[in-house]
C-alpha cells in the first residue's frame, strides 16, 4: 500500500502559476529599472537601448526569465504545500 498522497490537480496549480508569473515579471522589471537608474544616477551615464541590440535584448529577456522562474517556483511550492496538508502535518 502506498503512503503517497495523490498529486494535486492541474487546476489547483493555476492560481499559483498566475501569481508566480506576475510576481516574477514584476521582479524582473524592477531589476531592469534598478540597473537603469543606477547607471543614470550613480554612474552618470544613461543606458541607450536603441543603440545596442544586446542591451535591448537583455532588458526584454530579464523580466521574461524572471516571470518563468516565478511561475516554476510558485507551482512547485503549491504542489509541495498541498502534499504536506494532505498528510496532516
């Protein structure tokens, strides 16, 4: 007899995935804005994303990567929390 609890349904993970996506994307956006503000105010040099394709790609990729990471982390935590509650811990 197995002591493992059944896996939570995918529909139970959807709210966690959405929250993780939004929180991760916001964190990534905040990170890029912080780098831009640091460059402008501390270093005295504004970042020109129009002149450099790599810099523009980085400013687009960082929020997207953070959003995906936030989604993955939230879904894993939601699954772990559901399993521990099913065991009665």
